[in-house]
């Protein structure tokens, strides 16, 4: 698959998610000459990489050879109100606004744009960096079938894409899949620390925890069984796993704690939209 755009792609923000998306797009054949990056302070390594790829980068994109096909907003939600209005001035009548900022509503972009502007709000996650992400999207009524297909083409360069009709659900999506990798990384660290506390050398505890998590995730990815069934398959009645699960599945165990964490993340997403 080669990605061909009728006009430039403006990428606002070249942080971890922005750079992951750009890498995926270039690997899928997007012409670097079509990409314009807006970022006031890219890292030296990123600046060198963009220069080698022939990608223009500046603190403020003010002029383009043509109206952009896509403006991809990949800056932190807290600075979006400062960054987006100048970008909105670049948009033409056929420009697609594609946001990956948590908590920023479609309306928060549309109010800076002419009536009828096409806006898609999406939430990817960090496994996009290795092409294994999942992105959930919501489009406003102005998005055409062609623009929806374009957004899916762009975002599928870093993993799976799925769609919702109800924008209100994106805060919960963010709390589960957007923030979810952090939960797994934290659980891995805690498992390693528990191994150390049980007497394992630190390096071995880290290796065992990390390999167990990555291997189990890949097993789940390749299996048709539910996570619940996979968990049952490794749990012998009265065995060591059952003893551990008696703690994790207690009334005050991991389930209620994770539900509380997801609720907190979703609430924070709603607060960012206000």
C-alpha cells in the first residue's frame, strides 16, 4: 500500500505519538516532501532525523504550496488551544482535521473552523510505535466517505482502527486503551519488585516479569479464547496460581482498583474538554 495525498499533510507535534504515526506513514510510502511538521522544540535527534528525510519542520507553519489534505493535531491537549487556531487558518474547504489529543472534543476544533469543516477525533495508543496500536475514531457529520477512508488509511499504518458513533464514549476509550499500556507497564514493574521481595535477584526478576507479560500478551493476541478462559487454563484448583488469584480477585483486590483507575482516567479526560 502506498499513501498518496492530493495535498500536504501538516503534523502538529512530533512527540512520541506524532513520531510513531509519521514513521508508520513513511513506511507505508507517504512522500516525505508532502509532510510539514510544526513543533517549537523537537529533540536534536528528531531534528536530525527529519532533516535526513527531507521533511520541513518549523515552530509555526505559516505557508504551504497548497491547502493541506490533512492537519494532524498531535500536541498535548493542554496546549491545543494555543496551537490549533493558527493551524486552522491553513485549512481549505476539503481539509480533514484529524486529532489524537485526549479530551479535546470535535467542537473544540470546529469552533476555530468555517462551518462544515471535517473533523475526526481519534485516540491511538503507544504500541503504535511498533505497528501494534489500536485507534478508535469518531467523525463529525461533515466528514465524507473519502475522508473517513483517508483517516483509516493513515491511522492503520500503525495498527488497528475502529469507529464509534458516540463521541462521549471516547473518554472511556482513552481510559482503557489510551492509558492501558501504562497499566501493563506498571503491573510488570510491580511483578518484578514482588519477585525481588520473594528472593529473586533483581535482574532475573525484571527479566521474568517482562518476558512473562510480553509472552502472555502475544498468546492472548493469537488465541480465540477470552482472557477469562486463558486465566482459567493456567489456574489449577488449590495450586500456586489459585493462591495468588485469591488475593487479586478478592472484593478489595485488582478488579475494583482497576475500575477505580479507569474511572479516574475517564474523569480526567472529561475535565480536559472543559
